[in-house]
């Protein structure tokens, strides 16, 4: 796995943890956890793809 993919997975896990905590405790900025999950999944998907061209 490359760094971009790992970063996306970590961001997704942090977002899921923030969402889980937000379901039981009201804290400011808990809506950011949903955004973190969406961005994390996108970054993980982009980091996982291979380039279409042959790169040396």
C-alpha cells in the first residue's frame, strides 16, 4: 500500500470513530466526522488505483 492509500484508510477510521462517539455524546464539530469518512474513502480509492499509462 502506498502512503495515499494508508492516509485514506486512517482518515476513514478516524471519521468512523468520531461518528461512533458522536452518537452518544454531543460535541461541537461532530458533523465533520461524516465528511472525514467521505474524504477518507475517496482518498483511499484514488491511492489504490494504478496509472493507466506506463510510468517508469
